[in-house]
């Protein structure tokens, strides 16, 4: 196995985030399921945006948030995702490169606009997402550069990619290239509704060894195994995945492998402002710990610290240097 150029390369839906604080009446009025992610068309996107009021707008996308977090921690990071050659696409490209992430995916010259997610944040910090995939869904296997994939120690894939067929094919291609190069592949299940749609396919990826590491939260894990009992689901996860990491909000996380289960507490927070990006930044900290050889428990602590930072402000990307935050908290890397 050759030396890696990147510690982590992430592949995901390149989505521009539009965030607004709102109340549950707004969600009800628009027929939204609180805490979920729904795929919407351009007409519904326009209707939601019209009713939202003043918003905070910034580059987002689940795997992109993770890779920006990894770069903030001081690791070598790359991203693959599709935007259109439009104003928002140019802004997106600038943001991710300015964060220290290599981003070389060629923008689409025609077709739908750069994808946007309209994120409603209620008073308890819970986020409800309405995503217009736009250009993001036109990521294809041709956008996967074999040399770039093979040059990353870990290739990180988001479950949302399983919605568009071409992106799914790109996902499978990247996994195959990574394994042929002796690299690891990680998958985040992304959303319990996403798991509902693709449960059998995700389980097949895990059981066939197409992915080595799976990230899930409690709702996603229960959906995966169709059980309300956490311990039952965790036991099955240990049989199906080489390594599974399950986040449990204020309960912290558990890291499950054939060696056993390691529980790691959550990092204390003063006030939860917006949970958007909590899982994304947790994955960033954990992957960083993994590539640094910090061990499962310390990787979990790094994930908890990164997640704690992002839920204390609006938006899904860190507002301080995570590398400095790790140093301030004395965590080993």
C-alpha cells in the first residue's frame, strides 16, 4: 500500500444550506415531520423559501460538513461532490477550498441549479431538513478519480448518496477502488428515513464488506434492524459491521466491534442552539482519531468534542479551529 496523500476523502451531496429559526406551527403548516430530512422538488423549495423569513445561508452537505471538520482538526482532506457552474456553486467551491479541503470535481455546465437544503430549527435546537438535490444528484461514476480515491486512507460516504442512481454507482465504484488499494471505507447512514428506503441495500453493503465502518444514531440503528430495543440492534450491528459507531445524543456514543463495546460520554455543552451537523462533526472527530491511531475511546471523545462545538451555534460547520479546541481540552491525537 502506497503512502496516502489524504487522511480522509469524503463523497457526498454538495448542498447549500439555508437555515432559519422557526416554531412547530410552521412545520405543521407545511406538512413536515420534525427532525427528518425530506427530498423536495424545485416548486416546493420555492414555496418553503418564500415563507421562511430572514435566513442564514452557508455551504453545507453532510459529508462536506464532516470533511471541513476533519480539515479543521489538522488532517489532510479531500471532497467529491457536484455543484452547477452558477453563483451558489461558485460560492460553495470557494467555501470548501477556503476550509483547506481539496475539491476538484468539475461543476455541471447545464441541468438543475446547485442543490439547497432548507433547514428549519425549532426552539429545542432540533433541525428539520427539506432538500432540493439539484445538481448534487448528477454526481456520476465519471466524477470518481481512481488515483484520488486510492490516495486516501479512509473514503467516507454519506447514505444520502443512495437516493440518485448515478451517485449510488459512483459510491460503489469508489468503495471498490479504495479496497483494491488497501484503504478503508466508512459509511454514515445519514437519516432514519433514508434507512427505511434502503435498509436491505445498506445491510448488504455491510455484510459483503463493501464498507468497513458504519456511523449511525439511535433512530437510524433501530430503523436498520426494525427493533425498538437498542441492545438487540447493537448486538446485530456487531455481527454485520467490522466497526460500528452509534451516537446517542446526551448519552454520548458507543463503539462496537468484534473486540467488544466501548461507551464514551457526551461532551458537556452550555446551550444547544442548533443540532444541524452534530452527527457530521462527530464523524469528523472520530475519523480524525482513527487516522491518528488514537484508539476507539479517544476517537469517540474527539467526536464528542467536535459535535459539542457545532451544536452551540447556528450552522453545521465549526466556528473555531477544532485543532486548537482539541489542544485546549488536552485530548490526545
